[in-house]
C-alpha cells in the first residue's frame, strides 16, 4: 500500500525523489537564447533554479538554505558575481524561469541531456544504497529474510531490480517516507539515496540509519552528479568547470555537503 504524505511534505520530498531527473527534463522547452560568460559578468549575477522547500537541497526560508544554494553561491563567487535564485516547483515554472544553472544533474558518459543543457565536470558520486536501522543484523541484501520488506519508490528501477531478485518490497511515493517507515520499524530496509539517509541521520542522531553498499556493482543504480548550464557558451562552461575544480580542491564542496550530513564521494 502506498502511503500518502501530508501536503506539507510534498514540495520537499518531490525533489528528494531525485532532483537530477527533473532537472534534465525541464529544459526541453526552455528559452532558446544562449547565455554567455559576458552576459553573466555584465549582469553581475548567476541565476540558479531551485525548489523553495526541498531540504537538504534548497530552501527559501528557515535556518539553513540547502546545499544547492550554498554551492551555487560559491560557484558564483568564483566567477566574481552574485547568485540570484529562481524558485521553482513545477516543470512549467522551470520553462518560464531565466536559469543559468541547476545542480544535481545526473551525468552519464553515454547520455547527453536534452534542450541545450550542458553538464559540467562531475563533482559527486551518488546512487542507491540499502539503509537499515542501527540495531539491524543485516550486512547485505542477501542477509535479509525473504519476508522482511524493503521500502522502495514506486515504479523505480531499484524496485524492479529487487522484485526480479525475489525480494519483498513495499512501495512508497517519497524517499523521506521510506526512511521514516524504516525508523518506525514498519519495514526492515530501505533502498534510497545516501543524501536522504544523511539528512535523516543529521536530524535523528538518537536513531541513525546504517548504510549498506548493496548496489555498488549495478551501473544503472549509480551515477555521477554535475551542474547543468542552460545553453552556455564555451567560456562560461570553462569558467564553471574551473570553479568546481577549485571548490573540490580546497574542500569547500565536501564541507558544504557535510553540513547536511552528506559524505562527498569522488565521481567515477
């Protein structure tokens, strides 16, 4: 049975399903004008599109802005401009927004994003992991008993992979609901992204979840993360690449992620 989250959770969790999937689709009907480095410098601003209520990714209000906002600010700083924000929650709003930059775009060597989006050099490695409670004896997917349920996002690739392998799964709409169900002992394990678990653990230090790298050998369930630029010229792409390189080298990205309970993993 699919659990229906409260209305207050929906905007936040929608991005958690995975921000990168949406960020590739939203630009299919985006404006055709290219954005050059000269345009950005003349405006004195780099515009990031993000969701207003999607922590740990981004937030319009509250005590923390989200790691996308913090990283966007550092990239803009490297370019010598300020970061401006376009708050968007739907594909229609994305198409109307005047974005230069989106973050957490899935970057695959064999697939190019549509609509003129160009990805930067990757800066993070993500994917699907198996999360269990800290008191669980499970050490792998195979160590779970057949009757023990694994929470999955409904219709996801990992849900199909687990079903084919004979695992018993429970479908949910949002990752946040999956880890909440795991903590409440409604399920025995959760197939989710490390970002979701890291953010949960940061807020629930009294009952942290443990990660098991159960899907590391499945290329379809692991991916690199990059920034996406909307039809940039070569100079803008080069400068943003250099900015990300510098922020990786001095540990800035790792520190930003750590503030949200996320471990930065090197891309492959």
